[in-house]
C-alpha cells in the first residue's frame, strides 16, 4: 500500500496537504511475487540480479511520483542488494553440515525464498476464503419461525396413506389369525356357497345403513373360511370399481372402509 501527497490552495493562500491511499501491493513480498509471475521466474531459483533491478525500478518510480514508500519496501530493497552482493562474491570454501550429516553450501537466497513460498500460500488461502465469502454473501437467511401451530394441526388431522394390495393381504392375514384364536374348539361344519356379487351388495347396503368409516375386520362377522374369503374378494372388487375407498392413517395401522358417494 502506498500513499501520495496532494496539495491544494484555498482562500487566503492556506496550503493544505492530504494523503490518498493506493492499493497497489500489500507489501514488498507481494511486489516480489508480482515480478516473479510477470517475468515467469522459478521461485526456487530466483535470478537475484534481475529481480533486484526490476524491484528498484518500481521503488524509483514510486519516489518520482511523490509516493510515500513505506520503510518495509526500503528494507526489502536493502535485503535484495545484500543478497545480490553476496552472490557476486567468490564462493566460500567453508561448507555447512545439515541435520542429516550431508554437507552443503549456504544459498543467500534461501531465507527469502522460504518467505516468498509461505507468503504465496497465505495469499492463495486468502483468495480462496474471499471467494467463499463472496459465494456465501449470495445466500440470504432469516430467523427461524415458530411452526408449532402447523405441527399440532397436522398431528390432529389423519394422514391418509395409499393402501396397496399387499396392505390388504396383510390385513386379511392378520384378521384370519385373530379369527383362528377366537374360534371355539368345537364347531359345526356347514357348507354354504355365497356368490361374490351377493356379498358385494351386502357390504354396500351395510355401509349405507351406517355411514362413516368402518374397520376392515368389522366386515367379517362370520368365522367361516369360505365366508371370509368371499368377503375379502368382494372388498377387492368394490375397490376396483371405486364403490369403496380404503384409508389408513399410519403404516401398519388399522385399515378403514369408506363407501363412495
């Protein structure tokens, strides 16, 4: 960030001075990264002489434009000049031993390269966070609303489910087991054939006499197996012809028969 001083003359010849902030670079490391990208330089092998020359051109340009160059930029300029001079000096014969026992020659650019790599990581992370912030700014939220009144109303109203043939078969099997448990030990065997159409008419007459919902098992007053089977087939046929409607409030709950208008 740089600052430029501008001068104004007001009535009476009063000399005023104010500063204008220019968001060009966020620091000397940001400027160096800009130069490295612009010159397509390998950050792990920086040509110090070239990068120092370009950096000093920027510094001199700022000074010519009467920009207040922050001290950190001048410190980095001095650092680059120091590294450049060390690179020009004859190589030292003294070698340094690494933590792994290997000998290597110290590179004057090493610390600067590490700082640039770390700064680039933080800069990329900041760009990603800024992108996420902009994306999140497109989402609008509101305080949670109290929906308890709708929940209570929904719980009070029966939930009508779609009843399938498998549900009807399950209800018939359940009713047959109940009939078998309640069946007396001694029974009189009788043979009586009931047409399905006759049983359909009986069910419709029964529903008209007592309007409203009737439980599925209430339509099976007899314990005769033939009577139970004919009644079940009659109910299925009435469902097919839309003469009755089947309702079930919850899964595995009782099934109700309603006569159609």
